[in-house]
C-alpha cells in the first residue's frame, strides 16, 4: 500500500483520518495562512490545503500527502479560531440567529504532481442564543481552538438550528467522503 502523510497536526483531522483504518504519518506544515488581498474564503481554504500538502511533499517525495484547511465565512470575512474565552463568547454572540459557511478543502498529491482537490461547503444556522447559554457552553467545552467557537461533534450541536452539507465530517475538519474517493483513486485499498 502507498505511504500516506497527513499534512496537519490537528487532533480533529488525525482522529477523522484514523477512522479509515489506514496507516499514516503526521507532519506539521510550515505555511503562512495569511489571506491574500480580496481572496475569497473558498479560494483561501483550497490554496492553504494545497500549500500544506506541497510543504510536506518536499520532505516525503514518494508518499501521498493529504493537506486540509477549513475557513469559516461570516458576513463576507474569514472567521478564525477564537483563542480565548472572551473571543469565543463574542463570536457566538455575533453568530446568534445567523448563518455561517464552513469551507473545508482537501488536497492529495504525490511528489511535485498536480494535486487532486475537493472543497466541501457546510451551512450552519445558529439558534438565537442568550448570553448565559453561550457562557455555559464556552465554559463547558472551551472551544478556543475551533473556528466558529464550537465543537459540532460535542455539545456544540445544541447551538444550531440546522446544518446543511454533503458530509458531516467536513464540519469537524476533514470531509471523509471526498477523502476516501481521492485515496481510492490514488491506489489505497478501502471498502
């Protein structure tokens, strides 16, 4: 079986990829994630997924490299990871009763080849949230390392009115439906 390297140290992506029961290594890509002037969120997510895969491919020329990135788009701008309790509360207050797009891109490549890519768009509609429930949620899950300040695989699901997407794993950080399709095309044996 070909060698696979995940170009990410995200524990969420690592857990998701491990569901496929394929052996893989993990490597930290050193990529500048600064958006370009006027770069749309979907283009940013795709560029970063490709850049991460290429950065690791230079160190593993014979392996297949899987890069991924997720960009949350709210009010036409990128919504980052909150980092702190106060920022998480502010993000959730701003998104209360509103819709946020989560654009999750993947890129699979080998050596200096042309990457195979996919981008998943997930629409999340938040319920109207009160200040006390936002604080209870943030204190319970501490989602400071998650774009959008929630963990949909945990208690964060209670914050939503609806989720619209093709693949529920995309919102967590790695769209496994598309990932398995690209891995099969690359010669990996999957069910």
